[in-house]
C-alpha cells in the first residue's frame, strides 16, 4: 500500500509540475507578445492582400511608380507588386531555395539578405538577363538576420541581428556592408542596447527586448525605423541609433510583420506574412 501511495504522490507531483511549466510558459508568452494595453498610435491607410505565392513574404522595398519589390523566405525569386492594380507584374529568379529575409534596391541592383548573413547581389534585376553574385561573411544563422537597410549617404548596407550576439546579449549589433569593397566590417557600426529605458517594460529575457525583423531609414530625416514582428512593435531611433519612440502594434493588424519600406516622399509600407490568413501590405501613418 505504501508503494501505491508513493506512486500516486509522484504522479500528482508530476502533473502539477507540468501544469506549472505550461502556465509559466503561457504567462511568459502573453507578457512578451501582448502589448494590447498600449494605446494605438497609428492609422492604416490602405491594405493590399497578396497572392498565395507571397504568403511567406519576408521583405519589401519601394522601386517607384507605385511598385514594390518583394521576396519570400523560401524561394529565390524577386516579385514586383503593383500597388495601383494589386497584381504581380514580374517574377525574377536570383537563386535557389533559401531563407531569404530582406531586400533593398540600389539603382538597378537588388540586394537580398539570407538569414545566415549572406548577401546576394542581383545586377540589372529587372532585365531579361540579371546577374547574381553572393557575398558570405562571419555571421551565421545563429544570429538569424532579417533586416537589411540601405544607407545611401554612406554607400553601405546595414544588417541588424535578430537573435543574439555570439558573446554579449546586452546589445544587438548593426553591421556595415560596404557597397564599394563588398565587405562586412567586423565591428558593429551601431548597437541596439537591450537595457534601454524605452524597452524597460518588456518583461522578458534581455535578448528578446527587441528582435528586429526589418530596418529602414526614413528618407526625410535619416531616422531609423526598427520593426519587431514577434512583439509586434515599431521602434524609431535617431541617426545615431538612440531609441526615441516606440509604437505598440495590434496583432489583429500585424499578425507577423516582416517587411518595411518607405516611398521617396516618406509613405510607410509594412508587410505581414499570412500566418493562418492572407499575407498583406499595409500603408501606415504613425501619429
């Protein structure tokens, strides 16, 4: 009888422990990802539903004439989406399957970032004969890179780490890729400090305070816009990467925000992966 009671006790303890773990995980998830208590400080001006082939849309960039270049994170194609007609106009192959996360257009060249840090350069990307070349570096898939910005004034691309720095989780580096030398500098040009006072109310692990899924530079004032698709939230930093403003985004509007771009006159576009519904692009005004 004592053995039976002991076994029953162990079962009860095990069930309670499992329930505690599940409850803790649920509470942590709610704390991390739910920012619904924050005021809504944005307005969605227009919404475009994307075709099924872009359900996994992971990056967008403005190319002019009300068109966006889009990529998705499974196949090596660039898609040209017309905002006026809500249709895909062109599909350009640049590489084989891979985890492609962001795209930036520099004149006639497209640059695509893979999650392991490799950068693909697609010259004359709109022509009938685009040429692709790739550049590897010291970053890896452990850093999980999803953000690529074009810094026109300094002739460079900027790559933001999403997950963790290899040796220090107090910040996330933003690394510089020179468009002249085609090399990535080993020291970050900027650092996003996870202990910043703007992020202090995020009750989560330090390296999860801000997880950049897109990075873009405002064409009017050179401030940095940092999109976090997991939270979801948008953080604005000045030209020195000092955090200045944070917007909570409703999950009903931003199911999985992955792409961010500006038109030349400062219109803001954010793309969302499907995540159980249809992928979309939103034009947003932040108040």
